[in-house]
C-alpha cells in the first residue's frame, strides 16, 4: 500500500473559532480550550476520518496567522502539553495530525520585528524581513517601511533568502516534529514561499520523519510546479472546489468533468500520478450549505468529493450541514464556536452526517478510490458517471443533479458482476452496460465483485 496521506480522509479544524477563543490575545493566563477538542476525536473516528489538519496553533495576536511565538501553542487554546495530549489521543485512534505552518510572515509582536523597532539599523534581524527600508515609514508609523502580505501591515513578510531565517524556521519545524510528533504541515501561502525553501524543507523533513506530509495552500496556477518529488506532496485543489458547487448550481456536470479530465484523465491528465487536497469549504470560503442553490445537492457533492481523484477533506461542522458566509472581509461566520454535544443532540441534517460516515467507510474499504485511474463513462449536463480502476478493482460512481429522477445507461469498464456498494444488491449487466434509476439529486456507487 502507499503512504498514509494518499489514502487519508481529512478533517479540518480551525481551533480558535471551534473553541470560542477571544478574537484578541491580550490575557496573561493560559486557558485550556484545546481540551474541549479531545472528545471530538471519537466523533471523527465514527465519521471515518483518518487525518486531522488543525491550525493555526502558534502563539499569535489575533486570528492565528500573525505569529508571536512559533514554539508555543496559543495561550487562548492552552499550552504545549495540551496539544501533545491531543496528538497522542488522535494517534491512539489511528488518526494522523497535520498542523498549519505560517512561514511566509510573522506578526508585529514577533521578537525579530520588535528588535528592529528598537534597534533599527543596529538590529541583527534587519535582514529577516522583506523590504525593510529605514528611509520610509509604515502605516503604523514605525519610522521604517517593510513589505507586508497583501498590504496587511500586521503581517510582515519574512525574507526566506536570508539563511538565518531559514535555519530558524527549520529549527521550529524540527521542534514540532520532536515535541508533538506531528505527521505533516500545511504551508500557509505556499504560493508566496520560495521554491528553494520548500525543497530544503522536503529534504529535511523526510530525514526527520520519512512519511511526513507537506501540503501547500495554492489557489491559482499550475499545481505541478509545487507538487513533485522535490517539493510538496500535495496542494489545495481550488480549481475543483469551484466546480463542485457551481457544477450543481448551474446543472452543468461538464464543468466538473472538464476539470477532472484536464487534471487526472488516464490519458494525458496534467496531474496524473499526483494527489491534490480536495475540499468543498474551509476557513476562507463560504460553507457549502450556503453556496448551493438547491441544498438537496449536498449529498451528491460529498459523493464526488470522496470518489473523484484527490484527498477529501471535511471542514469542521459541515458534516452537520451548518451554514456560514463571509461578511465583507470578516471570516468569523466561517469559523464558529461549536459544542460537540449540542451539535450531536440537535443535528439539523442527520442524513448528511450518515452519508459522510458511509462514504468514509467505503473509501477505507476500497483503496481503488485513492489509487485508481480515472475514466469518464457518461456525461450530460445533469448526469455524470465515471470509474476508478486499479488492476481488477473497479468502482463506478453515478450522479444525477436533476430535480427529476433519471435513468442512466452506463458502459462498464470491465466485465464482471457489479453490486451497489452501499446495499450489496447485484446489478444486471446487459451488453456491457448497466441501467440504473437515480432519484432527484441522488448518487450511487457500484462495485465490481
């Protein structure tokens, strides 16, 4: 079998929001909110989750991406021992843990920036940041200028060409591996990091922990520039994310099929052989339930998320179909405080939760969904069928985005007996084709016996 991450089903946690932490980190004392997340691990096991992506965790000033101390868990969440226990409990259940690595910028309260404020040209850290110019000024009236991430001047861009900065960050990463036993890092703003930094990061982490996973946040561009044997194992697949909801809103399966054909088709897909990180929502984009024009489509969307090429990820709370939209530049509605016991007791969409758990079980039992070649079998605006194929293993996936029932006559990619992967019912193959009836907004998985 392959690496754990290629077979994983991820659960994405934004802990400052999940635990209801204050928006600003101004208190002296540590509050052990991370412990509220310990019971969630059993919930994830029931969902069929095999990996957690959690973050940001570094001590910060506000939203977590303005780092103040790379070697401390944010005091609003707890202390380092709390996170060690979280990782231990996850590993006990066979769940890997990946953290957010914020290495493109720091906050203004980070020690190196404060030293420049104090010592100006005399600071040994004056080359740690991009564009430091003592002849300019900043919006904060520092008496010097600097380069900020997207002109957000609370986020000061690190200079990754400076050897001392790279050495410092590699020491931080080694600390998180040895101290907490983490299994991977999601690189925030990977499209802003230098390729040399990521190459050295890949080499070093593979020495420290051979199955360590590196995934980059990349929105636009050719993902193959980042995902290769020298750099990252995976990137966020924003291209597919867009198609998964708009392809249903527009009754246009051609959009999703075109994206997958371009990326992963067995004949010439540009990312064939690579695994990208698939998602339908996250801490930066509106919740899926808020994006769908017809909410009955939600189960089909998750069926496609779990069965198309890629590593599927669920954003915390979306297994209950919660809603959330950005309000201007404010992401708070996407990052709510949730109490597990209350959500389980008052689940607004139990059928969705069951569907996601079923998909997790099927994916775990059928490695073809992680490793199989992709082949399109049938495509119209409103109906779509494809196969995942690996040697003698075949899984056929069919989906109907119409508000009416539909009959689908699907060619089978290999001779044999096919069953409904959920019910076990045998399907009749006639002339190398299977005819199925799908209800409105329904999907089906067929497995070759």
